[in-house]
């Protein structure tokens, strides 16, 4: 490989491989890597792979923006008011986002940077010599997992986007040209591309998560499941969920209330997660937005003016003894000793100010930075996805009921029966509501509502002028300006 190509690819990873230096510092060099050999062994490739993972992580403010602004504030679960974020969150809440929205553009850029990093690993791993084929397949499986999951996040927001493949012998200027002149893929080609990547990944990744946050066979199958659910390919959903269940790698964590706490992270329910630390840039900052005003936080924590609020009507969908509801705060004693109501006023009118404490506050937080890992896929989703697929294929049956009850038993709520839900339509509506109760504050509600054809109607019921085409966001205008072959989503 030429030194020139090495330097071009290395640009993708400078933030992760280089440290800041000051002009007055001088360090004696004892060892110097040869650029022609650094990426020819496993350690060099692993450094690039680590960079690709880092670029793909949706944590800190990326987590706030993607999970909540783009995927929950436009649903019947939560919204935001206050602070500097209010003006940015309002378009997502009110269904009047612009084609040049900076948050959508930033997320597009982030995912394509991750895809570029994964592609670089694939190109360079094809040049590895004297390495066992199993190790090469493992490296490529991780890179293809990163690429496919990044494309999935883009697909969830925008629909099919350009598929960027880098030829083995491409020169830097050719790589740049590919990025600027690639059309959007057809839906069929896009979905098949992701399936191919994820199937390869699932065949070559390990069963166990050896390093926190690294891809596993279950993680690849988990994204396959989500893709098949999105496409309403119920037969394939059944196939994939059965494979995950049969692997016996995962189980429901018995205590829902601590599942998302720092102490609950060593569990077998997480299938894929982003490891977080109470350190700026590597953190989970959800709780700084969830603390209500004048809440008695610890001295090492902060409470933002930007407030994440949960609808009172959503709170009331839970049974009174539902353990999952315990993480929704309906009232509290503030620092002055006053009891503050968040659910409803003395006349029973909704206050729509319930707070989700799902990511229980980290006692070792550093300001906004908490160390709660952010979960992307967990086992409860596998069970409820399988239940939904079974219902869509053949209507209510005992296996479907058993899967739902397995999730509900963990929450200490009543079992449901076939007699209570005798029709496909009635059980479908129940499953959608149950997914809301199980996955609130995890950013799954928008895709669930879209799959059930209720995303737009739900927004209209809340009084917002949602249009049918708003089931996807616009391709960022900044990207269309940069690539004349990009075609905007219908309606924008």
C-alpha cells in the first residue's frame, strides 16, 4: 500500500490516534512506526477498528439528539421545554422541521464518517498478509457490522441513502468523487445490502461480548431483526428471533428498575450497548435533562434548564403496580421541602410534566456526565418482536401470549390471555401499547408508531399538523448541495 493512501485513510482516525500537543513541547522519539507496515498487522488494523467504533457511537449529545429529539419528542411519550434546546426541539415536536435542519445534517455526517471508517478497515484488511483467515473474517465482520448498523440508523431517519463502496485499488481522489456523486440506492438494493453485511457479521462474530460495546453474533442478528421488523418481513423476523433465543446468551434482567443503572450494567439482557463513562465526550447526559426544577440532586450532578417531560396520558397507560412505572416520577419534594406535583393539578388536569428516571442517576457523575451505558438492543425487544411477528402471521396464539407475559411478569403486572385478545387487531394495538411501556426513553417509539401506521395520526391527535410524508425526515439540504445526484424525499 502506498504511503499516500495510508495518509489519506489515516485522516479518518486522527481524533483517536493523536493527542494534542503544544509548540513548546518536545519529545524524544524512541520508536517510529513505518506507515507502510503499521497497518499490515492485527494491532494496526484494530486501532483503525477502534476508531470506527468510536465514530459510530451514539452517546453524549448525539444520543440526546437522535434518541429523543428525532425519535421520541415527536411521539405520544415525551417532549421538551426550556433552556437553549427548546428552539431546536420545537420543530421535531411540532412537525415543522426544515430541510436544512442542522441536527439532521450533523447526524448524516456522523454516520457517513463511521461508514467511511468501516470501509477503510475493509480495504486495508484485504491487504493483510500472513494472517489466519478466521481473524481476517472477524475483523471484516466487525467493520461490516459498524457499516450496516450506521446505515440502519440513516434508514430509520431518511429512508434509503447512498451506498458507498470503496474499490480495492481506489485512489484518494476517486474515493472523494464516489462520496460526492453517488445516488440514493433503491429500497430493495439498500435493504439487501444491509442484510448481506449483517448475515456475514453474524456468521463470523463471537457469541460473547469480550470487550464492552464490541459487536457480537447477537448484535448483528439484533439489527437484522430490527430491519426485518421495519420491512414487516414477519417470517424472517421469526427466523432471526428464534436464532437469538436458541443461542441461550440472553435473558431478562430480573430488576427492571436497576437495569439501566450503573450497577445493573453487568446483565445478560443487553445485546448491544454503548459503554459510557462519567467523563466528558464518553458519557450519558440524559439525567441532566430529566431532573425537574429544584430537584435535590447530588453536589457532583447538574440540572439543565432544558427539561425532558413525559405526557401524563402515557403515565396513565400503566397498571398501578407496574414496576416500570416506578421510574416515572409523578411528584417530588424539592430543595425547600415543598411537594411538587408533575402528573396533574388539584382538578385532575394533566400537567404533562412527569419525569423519566430510567437512567438512574450515577452517584459518581461529573456534572452532566454519567456512566450509565446506553442500550441499543436488548432481549425484551427480541421477545416482543417475535410476539408481534407471530400475531401478524397467524393471529393470537398461545406462544404470542407467553412471550408477552414473560416480559410483563418481570414488571409484576397481570398476565394477559387469549380470551382477552381474541383478534389480531386487538392484540396488535395491545403490543404497540406494551412496547411503549417497556421501551420508553429508549428512542424506539417513533419507529414502532410508523410500523403500526399511527405515527402521523398520533401527532394529529396531539394537535400538530403532521403530513403523511413526514414518516421520514428530509435529506439535509447541505448534502443535496454537495451531491447533485441526491434526490429529496417526497413532500419536502
